[in-house]
C-alpha cells in the first residue's frame, strides 16, 4: 500500500509513518512544519520507501499529485493544543477547516480512502462519561476561543461523513483522546510532556485549576495500532470511533505519579486557569472514552498503562537532554 500522511512530521503522524514502513508500506509525508518537526522524521530519510514534501495541504497542485499517487490518506494535519487554540484562534480555525476541506475534496476526486483524525475535544464539557460516539455534545459559547477547536474538528467530521454519504467516499473517523508518548512537545500546552520535563529538571509541576479534572492517557503506539486496525477494516468505513485509554486519572494524581516515577524533588504549584490560558477559560472536568465500538469491531485495547506511559516519556526526555558522549 502507498500511504499519504498529512501532518506526518507531527507527533502522532511520525509514529504512524514508522509503523507503516515497518509493515512494508510506502509512505509519503506532507507537512508544512508549522507544529510538526523535521527531527521527528529525520530517522526515516534514506529509507527508499519513504518520501516527504514540506508543503501545506491547501496547495492544490501538490496535493492533487500526492493524492493521485497514493492508495490511502491518513489525514492528521491540524492545529492542535489548547494553548495554541487560545493564543492563535484564527490559525487554528482556518487550518482545520480549509485543510480538511482540501483533503476530502481531492480525496473524492480520486476516490481514495480518507482516515480522518478527530478529537475527544468535540464532546466538549458534557459530563456524561464515558463518551459514546453517538452522544450529544456540550460546547461553550463562541466568545470562549477554546470551543473553536471542537467546532472546527466537528465540521471536519460533518464534511467527511457528507462526502461518504453523497459521493460514496470511503472515510473512517478516529476520535483520538489524550495521546501521549515520546516526541510530543509541551510547547502547545500538553500536560504530560510538560510535567515530565518539569520533573526531570526538578522544577515545580504546574497543575492548572484545582487539579481534580480527569483525563485518560493513551500511549501513541497503542493509538497507531488502533488507527491501522480501523484503516484496514472495511466495516469501519463511514463510521466514527473513539480511540483512547479508559484509565482515568486526576491531573493532581498525574503530577504526583510523574514526580515519583522520575525520582524527582519537584513540588507542585497550582496555577489558576485564567493565568494559564485566559480569563473565563472553560475546562472539562472529566474525559473518558467508551471504547466498546472499536473493541467489538477490531478487538483493539491499549497495552501500555499510565505508569508504562510515564516511564517511556521520562526515558525519552532524559535521552534527549543528556549530553552526547
Ligand atoms: N494542565 C495542567 N498543567 C499544564 C498543562 C495542562 O494542569 O502544565 C491541565 C489542563 O488544564 C487540562 C489537563 O491538564 O485540564 C490536560 O491538558 P492537555 O492540554 O494535555 O489536554 P486537554 O485534555 O486539555 O486537551
């Protein structure tokens, strides 16, 4: 198979590229390196089955050629990260909506299967956990920029499903819950890489709000396995799947576990949301996926638990920060 990965130099995209190459597929990455990093794919350069284009996915000419040459598109290019959403909402909305519109339109032109990465953010602040794929969503007002991300990705989902219905385009939507692992940057706000870096440097861990909000963290290798299983399963076409861990943890407990596992002398500091993000920032109290659907269809379950995840991120941060011999 010839795979095209949009956003393939990003955190999840680069792990997906590695997995596809490892099983013998050809991989082309298209990435404008806005949040992705060349370093993430540096190790793949030189593999004769790996190609990359540093290009934006709204470049019609380039995308037309790349899509025509591939068998399947993994559409991961998106502006993500709560901090980025709050500080640069125009970029986030335009990137997510225009990018997916281009990928789906060109994908439909050549009838190439599109696996679209969506997000658990689209459930918003609903408290009806665990979230099922067909659950109602609860979003805050348009004056709170955080919700623009959920809306932009929901539009991507609507558009993908519309192409499936109206143009018979094979699409699979994967709603990724908090995904973590080596190479994830804390630059756009993500909590695990931030906590691990802080712990490794023996700096205070910044817990936002009261720390009682919960999340479920899934290792990127498990997430990539889920994406591949769904992409390979014809019965997944035209449908939406949650992908995530169900091991729920408060952010406060996450901070404590990170400190313990890193053997760190860090303390924990509380940072009010309005200081961390903006005045009136709304967070979700709990976020837990219902993963019945993916389990039933392809038998997927995560293999790595939270301690395993933290150990792997701590090791990778230590590797990256230790001086070369
Ligand atoms: N968070 C935190 N300290 C940080 C970064 C994030 O306490 O330095 C909190 C954040 O407010 C949220 C949770 O950790 O409640 C997860 O944040 P992240 O940005 O990783 O993902 P989200 O689930 O919000 O998309």
